[in-house]
């Protein structure tokens, strides 16, 4: 049965807004993005390799990744229903851990020192790298706390589609954290002949953008709720399977960019995820146009 959605039904504001009350986290995330932009300018005019161990390209990618990660956490933290005290503790753990990570990653690479696994640095550099490892474990722990919390949240949810996307995203982040712990244990990012754990680590973490974005788009699209959930499940499961296959390829010590069966299947799964995102965008644009023209839309 078709039904008409009136203006009053469409324009209701969500009860909980993204980023609400998280100015400090937003600023922390922006700091990482600005640092990354500044380092990009430096790389444009200079050699990124700084003897004996430094590579400022690593600082560029790291600061950008942590900045995006913290901005994503700032966006979803208001949906977690934490009490004010617990939310404040989690917020400041994220902020302190991020600021230390920005500092050690940037300063050490510009000094020519590997910030994590230095073989050329002083005792202080090695100690700073060990503390960096501890800070990384703090971020892993915080991500697990959030994952468990979102998975255990009971209905009704204020924004159920977003919560669904967040749950899938944190499962992908768990895989990224496993890759991060793997690097700490190996004291290196490389495994086997050409496996690179850092790539797997980054792909897993980006689920906080790639799986939450389509949920946010579909939240605004004026289509059947069941169809929205099907799209979110399809795209998220495709992404999770892709991460799993990339993890297997890396565990075998092979590059994920190698033309072999696992990366090829992973690429097809990535295209499935991308198709769901394009569909979400199309539904949002088309239905908004219909609403603009008619003042009402059929569901």
C-alpha cells in the first residue's frame, strides 16, 4: 500500500544530532588534518626521507588517518547514550592519546627517527616508541569499549539506521585493531614477502566513514525502511568480507595489490559496497527532487 508522507513527517529533526557536545574532539580531529596538510606542503618541496630512519610521508598519512578517526568518533559519540561522566572520561582519553600520537609521529619522523620501531635512536627515543605502543593499545581499548557498547544497546534507538552502520563499522575497526596489535608484536608493518599490515589497518579503520556515510544518506532518503536496511546490510557485509580477504592475503605474506584470487574477489566486494553508496545517493537526490516538485512523496 502506498502512502503519502507530508511535510511534517519529513522535516522532523533527529532527537540526537551528530557531533553534539563534542567540540573538543572535533578540534582534536581538525588538528590532525591540519598537521597532515602542512606536512603535504613540506613533502611537495622537499624529500620525504630524512636519514637515518624518518619518512614524513608516514607522518602525513598517520595524522590524516587519526584526524579522520577522531572526527568520526566525535560524530557518533552522542548516539552512545553514555552518562555525562563516562562520556567525558572517554572523550579525554581519546584527546590525550591523539595529541601524543600526533606529536611523536610528526616530531620523530622529522628528526629522522622511526617513532615506533627505532633501531637508530637513543634510549629516550626507544622509550617514547614504547609509550607510543601503549597509547595505541589505549586507542584499541577505547574502540573495543565503544564497539561492545553499541552492540549491546537495546531498542528503540534514536537513529536506528545510523546505529546499524556504526555496529558494522566497529566490527571492521576490530579487524584493524588486530592488525595494529600484530604490528606491535612483530615490531614491523611488513609480514612475509610483501604483506603490509598498515594497509589492512587503515582499510579497517576507514569503515567509520565508509559504512556510516550510506546509513546517514539513507536516513534522509524517502523510501521504504526495509529497503534501507537491506542496502545497509548488503554494503556492510560486502565491506566486512573484503576486509577478511585482505587480511588473509596479508597473513599469507602477499601484497593486497597483487593480481591473485583473493584481491580480485575483494575488489568485487568493494564494488558491491560502492554500488550501495551510489544507490543511497541516488535515492536521496531523486526523492528530494520529487518532494521539491510535488510537496509530498510516495513511499
